[in-house]
């Protein structure tokens, strides 16, 4: 696919040029917007960062509304996500957000401005709200006050679409207000400073951790399966917890599980002598009760949530709120 990379790059550049010069107009909602995005098409870990910001902003007394597209979903409506709903209707990530952030309101729709307008419909006067635009770095149709961009080591090694997983090059970092780096990739800041022809935006550092609770009823040698854009990080973090993995099974990002997939996992478990399964939250929301029951015929199914901590989170939120206030006023 390498011959098509220049064509993709020219389309991205032209679209950006049209936005910068006002030919493609941005629409603005009635409350400030914080965009959380990445340079890659997936695998940067945006969802845990969105959840963290939702928690921190909600603790400051703001009504948090998360706007997300719901990639790969069957439903086409612009609607609020029901945490008890179906992943096929809302999408795996929106449903995960709704279940993990009960204090926030999650709205899904291809047109994020329309989703925001739905959120503002009949809202009480004096409402103090903030929007978090999930995966919004390339979604320039909606105006935002703050641009938060996640950058990982793999972004230095990847190629632009369609030959790789990158939607934009590293130079796009210049549009960000904050760059989020992982604690376990401390060298990236210096690498970026050498690579970029402009000063690096302020850096927010996060610490990632998997919540894997080991108990007497949990599998000792599980099959680990996931449908992620970059599953290697998940597997590596699990190995780091000391889990003896019998086999890893990978599926495409946003994969919708079928009965055949479950049969494949059960067959692999019996062949490898595994005594259960470990998967991600994003995958678990797509498994029906009958699928979970089938997997449990082999052994327990453990869901390992990925959580992040933000260094100096209180000070960071103070800065973000001050920036929001200055840009809105």
C-alpha cells in the first residue's frame, strides 16, 4: 500500500488547509469542548484518558458529556448511550464509557455537533457543562477549546495510512495544547524535541496499570484474547503482572464476536490445557451472556480493566479549567 501513502497525505494536507483558511467551517456548541485524540487510527489508549478526565472534571462540579462516534456499530441514530444497552447498537467504546463513567452522559453519533446539540436539548438554565470529544484530533468539524493529543513510541515507527496505522505525521503535534506521554516511555520527550521544528507543547505524563485481581478462583494458565488495534501492549502488561499465559488470540480492532469465535477460543484452551480466559473491558462488553457461559465451561473469564493516573492531576485540571475559562470568555 506504500504507493498510496502520498495520495492519502495530500488529501489530509488539503483538508487541513481548507480548515485553517475557513473554507470548511467549524460549528460551536454552547459549552466548552476538550478533544482527546491521537495520531494513530487506534491503540494509543485514548479511552482510559477520557475516563480519567471525566472523573477529574466531574469532581470539580461540572456536568461531563462525552461525544463519541461509535466506530463499527450497527446503530445509525444520534442518541444517548444506555449503559445497559447493546454494543452492536452503540459501539464497544461508547458502551464501555457509559459503564465506567456513570457520572457522565455519553452521546454517540457520526456528527458530533448534532450529538452535542442533543445533549443541550431542554437543559436547565445555568447548567455548567463540559464536553469531552473522544478521538477528536482529526474531527475538525466541531470547534474545541483544548486539544489533548496522545503520542506513543509506536508513532515513531509507524507509517501513514493505508500502509500503516498513522492518520497524521508527527508534525501535527503542533496543533495540540497538551501532549500526553506514558511514564514508561520517558525518552519520547527528547525524541520529539529533536524531531519537531517547533517547541513541544506542555507534556502530561500518565501511568498505566492493569487491574488484575488474582484469587483462588481465577485461572492460573489462561488464554488471553483481545480485539485491539495494538494488542501487544495489553499482552506485555499482563505478562508484567506475572500471569502464566497459555496462548494469546488476537482479533481485529472493534471485532464483533460470533459463535465461531467462541468455539475457536474454547478449542484453543483445550488444546493448550488452559483453565480460563483473560480479556479486555472493550472486548467483554461485546460478549453476550450465552458467550460468557460457553467460555466459563472451560474456566473463569477475567476482565482486566486498563486504568491511568495523571501526574499532578489537581494542578493539571486547574490549568485546563483556567484555559477553558480564558478561551470561552
